[in-house]
């Protein structure tokens, strides 16, 4: 008795493997984007609903399959509404990665590089101000621009465009100053704006010791490439936020070294 060859019902091509890898990477990036937020539970529910729909289709349950198909069919609009904050965060991240000193990559290509180089930031003045603010337990929130110029957030405060100095920074965050409530934004060697409103991080897993300044610092670094320094009003501890993470309670030497390293790699 001759055995007949059984053809495989799955034909795997190289493009299929590439397709699976790309989809896996996209799903992982979406997970990283919404990890720690309330949206992760909604996303998990949507994925579960989709797999239930696939099972229902495989079992040829027409009525339930049509019902779930209609729900998933209009799900794109629902996703845009439910995940509007995450979509906005993703687009801001995407835009900030492809900017260079306030110009997009397309603008830089068409118009050429800007001839006026941004002056180096006076890190000694920033560190000296943080030292004095820490000693007096004066709360401070200082954002330092890199590629993204933070103009949207500058417009929420008062434009100063003053020469960067430790005394001016200390005066801005003096508790009786009208500019102390909010963040100061440093652009190059200028204090560009003060009393600025920064976005709050939506991460639900932050330690209880983090106040609004720390949450604002994390929120800004989650959607831009800025560096944010926080001086705690309660403890006087200095922290540095970058790329959605924060180094809490660092000393002045560490602060200067980290600023030099992070600003050097972005210039």
C-alpha cells in the first residue's frame, strides 16, 4: 500500500516571517507606550475581544460572529477616542525624534542648516542655583531643551529670554515671586520662559514620594527629549528626569556629570 504525501496546509514565506516580526514590534511599542497607564486595561480588553471574534469565526457561529464583526468594524473610531492621549503622545515622540534644533528633518533638508548656532548652556549656573535652592528647600522645576524647543509649553507661561544666571533662577523660584509656580524653560544660554505648565505623567506606578513637580518632570520627558531638573520643596533633594525615567536624590557632582553627558550626546 503506497502512502500518499499529505500537503502542508500552511505555506510560510520569508515575507510572512517579516510580517509577523513587524507586527510583534509594533505591538511591543504600543505596550511600552501605554504601560503603567489606565489604557493598558482597555487595550487588553480589546485584544481579548478580537481573539474571541477569531474563535467565533472559526466555529462558524454566524450570529455572534456578525455582531462582534460590527463592533470591531466601528472599533477604529472608538480606539481614536479612547486612546487620544496615547496617540498624541506617540506623535509628539515621533516628531521630537526627527527634529534638529527646532527644525524638522524636512525643513533642514530644504532650507539648510541654521547658521546661528545655539550657545552652550551655562551648566555651572544651573548647578549653583540647584545647590542654593536645595539648601533652602525651595521647590524648583527646570526644563532644558535639546532638539525639541518646547515652544508649546513656553506659551503657557511668561516669555523672558534673559541671560541664564544662578541668581535669576533662584529669584524665579523664590516663594514670593509671581513666577515661582510652574517650570522655567532654558533654551541654549537663555532662560526662555517661566511659570510654564508641563504635562503630568499618566504612569500609575510612581512612588508616593513623588509630588506634582516630579510627575510634571516625567510627563514632559515622556513626550519630548527635554531634560528636567526637580528640586523638592519638602526634602531639598535634586532629581533629573530624562526619557520618562528619573534619577532621584542625586548630588551636585552627579547632576553636572549627567547634564554634560546627556547634552553632549544630543548636540
